């Protein structure tokens, strides 16, 4: 038998999920992250989960890993010292950037823009020029370039970026510069814009390639370290890293193009949520992943996660495909505080993290967090142990939340409820960004909550949004690791293609898309993915001629060949109307073409659980005093492992399991479906009739 291991490393916990590829049986482990060296926590979890499953680590065939290494490198400004080569006359491309200032009308007062990842003093100009259609306007001055590269070498750069004007149309000069740089400064990794993002717009192409160089040495060290440690325990195991767009990259690809990993961690949660929800019959979803440090939300429509062509981390935006995930600093470890000036309660974005963590962990944390508020409210019961072995210190949570109560002049429980409510409102704000702001009514979507703290807030979030049911999957705390374990290898190829519809034909577009598909398939072929298992999809970026705004449209090659360019223009007009309420009577224009090739993920069917009646008394293990609706009431506490399909859990109730806790509020009921999901509805909902 062979096994597949999914690993998700978060800011607070490291989650692992082991899948028996033949039977579909799973085992899971949750343990504190080790920020000083994430691989320490990963190896500890590997040994623990193998012991739990009773297998030798060498029985594991594939390891799928969602990581925040690239993300944290950008957020903490701890990347490589990057040198940049631009075309003569474009040395300030990163400084000019785009004239966008966040923060509304007053943003210009408070906005402190971070410094470019490649400083001006480490930027040199290559005397060369490529035309917009790929013609060589001026040959590369190699002698002058060698002199300037020697100056960069003396600046002790750790990575080099080459981004020349119009290199997307002809990469000959970029490739030649890499050859010269290899001779001048051997061992320094070189990233070419024509390989990282071969598309027009020099700023976006340059900042994306610089970001790739910035995180590249850090990611290379991490991946190499992890591969070595895995090999010491699991032998010749295949390591793959989750990409921002929800697919998998080989370890080699992750090391070479780490800019594609910036949203690696959150993408795993969306993939896992989709896997669960489709089996449960809910193709339209709002996903809420509440961890210890942050909350990540996304929208899935008709079983397909929404993707975007840009990825934003902090105030750095790069052109790399990613699942449209919005992240906010609101998690179980988010710290509540009352500013002296306003006396208004705030929650986050500061977090207690994994070390020392919330006061309830008993590791030295003293600040009041969302987790501490849940402890005070009784939502984390007396018998609950986080991760199966972490006992919560209720007296320490009371002391921490007591600071907020004193500052606000409120009772202890009202202060805790205030922290809980504000955290919920912060999460709803993020959910509105992926739904209402993009023309989607949240009432048309179910809400699936996961992460260690997601099920604590799910019922309250559904009330605020009108999204029913609230779906709590089994093992919600390790769902990201499930997503990592069940996803597939993926790669894409794209290129700029500026053509008005009248200047091209369906045949030409189809031919170009199929050529890009063949290029993308090569990466999967190197990983021994059979041709028959490759799934191909196509996209085009389109705009109205004369506009700068472009939209990404999915393309059906069959429909394109049959219906012509209307198969693209009509969906574009419809999407433009949905987003902006109108379409324009202007000619359409292609901006870019893209092909995506994906292998086949593991086929795991979740086995049905035992059938029971409506009464969940066999799973009831006691009662817990909770604070809901501004009063103390008794809630029944259930052991999730003992629930059966058909059980109805009437609120107020709490359901505990190894990796998470579910809260069901008064006047709401949780239905247990055949797969063990808890579906929470208001008592008045037709599903409960």
C-alpha cells in the first residue's frame, strides 16, 4: 500500500493528514508550529502520524506541502539582497511603479510605501532595445554590461533579476545576460522576466520577477532542508509544494519560481473545502478558514474557485495566478485592545501567534485574544483539549479578558462577547469583498468553515450573511492539509497577444492556445504524469479597444471553433455587466492568452458514517454553561466521533473533536449528513421541516 501525506504549516499550528491511497482512510495530527525552523514541526508531526497509523514513514510515496515561507519572507522583509538589470532609460521602473495609494482620501497622509525589493543602488542598465513586436532595435552592449555586473557583484547581491523592455516578445537579450552573469557571478540565482511572467507592462513584469528573486534563496534553502529531513525518515519520497492557484508544483519548480507560492497556504484550504462540499452536494460556497493568526476567505461558484491574475502580500502586488483569497488579521490568536484615545474595542491585526500564544495556552501569553474570549464565553468547554493534548487555562483567560472588561467598564462576559462579535464583523467584511463587491449575493451560497477556530464562528457568520447552511466538515482543523493531499500537479503558460477581434480569427486563437498548452504540459511530463491524465483549460484576457481594464474569460476550444469569437465576446460582455452593470458598443481586443494543464489528483471517496435517528443522545457527554444572547444558559456538549448520520443537534450546543470545536447557537439546529458533515440551519429553515 502507498500513502500520501498533506502538510499545512500555519502561523500557530502545523497540520498533517495521511491518506491511504487504496482505501481512502485518513489519519490527522495537529501540533504547534515551530517558527524558528518549520521543518522541525513537520518532522515531529510526520513521526507522530506514522505511529498513529501504524506504518513505517518509508511507506509514504508523496508529500504535498502548503507553506507560508514565501509569504512570510515578503511580510517580514527578510528576503535576499537583489540586483536588477533593466533596459537603458528604465532604471527607476520600481520607484515609479503605479500611482495607487490605499486608505481613501486621507491615504496620502498616512501611507508609508515600503521600499522596492531591488534598491536603486543595486539596479544597472543594459544598453539594448527590443521592439514591441520582438525585433532587435539595438544590440546588447556586452562589454559595458560585464563592467556593471562586476559592480553588482561587489555589492554582494544574493539574487539577480533581469527585466528588459519588450522581453516578452523576444527573450534573446535576457538569456544572453543570464549567460554573462553566470560567468561573472557564478552561484547567484538569476530570474528572467521572460520566463517568470512573459507578459507586457514593464512594472508588473519587473516587480513580479524581482519578488521571485527576493524569496528565491529563502525558499530554496527551506525546500532543500525539508527534502533532506524527509529523506532521512521517509527515504525516496516525492515532495510537491502547493501553488497559489491551488495546483501542485514540483520541488524543483517551487525553488525556481517561488513567486507562485505566495498564497500557497490559503489555497490548500479552498481545495480541501471544495473536495468536501462537492461530495456533500454544495457547489456554491463561501469558504472561511480561521486559524490562529489570520482568517482567509474565498468564493467557489459552480464547483470552481475564483482565480485572479494578481497576488497581493502586504503592499506588494505581483502578477501570478492565485485563488481569489482575501486575508485579514483576525484569528484565534488575534489580540484585543482598547486604545486610550478612542476607548473603542479593537481586535487584531496583532497576533499572539504560536509562541507564547493566547493566555489560555499557559505558555506565558498575557494579552487577551479571541481564543481567550471563547474560553470565557464557555464555547471551548471544560473537557476540550486543543490538538488532543493542550489543556486550556481558564483562569489565565479570565485574567486576560478582565483587562478589556476594566477598560470598557463592562462585565467580564460582555467584554468577551464584544471581542467575539467584533472578530465576526471583521470576518464578514472580508467575505463581502469576495461576494457582494464582486456581484455575488451571499444568500445564494452555503458557508463552509474550517481551521481550528472556524467552527466557533460559523453559525454567527451565517446569521450575519444569510448564507445557509453553515457546513462544518469532519476534521475542520486539518482541512488545509486535506486540500494539500488531494490536489494535483498544475502548470500554466501565457503570453501577451494584443489583437483586435477584427485582426485575428478563431483558428489563430485556438492554435495559439494549443501551443501554450503543449508548453505547460512539459512540466507535468517531467514529473511522469501520463498524457491521458492531463486536463487542459484555456483563458484569455480581453478588454474593449481603447480601455485599460481587462477581464479574464474562460475559453472552450470546441465552442470557439464552432461559434467563432462570439464564444469569447459574449461571456466578456456578460461579466462586464455583472461587475459594472453595463457593456459598451466597442470592439473587443485580446490582451493575453493562457493555457493551464493539470494532472489528476488522488481519488479519495469519503466513506459514509453509521446511520442513526434524530436524537444525538449517544454522543452527548455533558453540559456547559455558556454566554449567549447576553445571558448565561446551558448548552449540551457532544463528542463528534460518536455522532451518526441523521442526528439533529439542537442549539445551544457545542460539538468537540480533536482539532476544533463547533458552536451551535440558540434557535439553530445542526444536521449530521451521511458523510459526517454538520449542516447548521435556523430552526425556521425549510430543511428542518
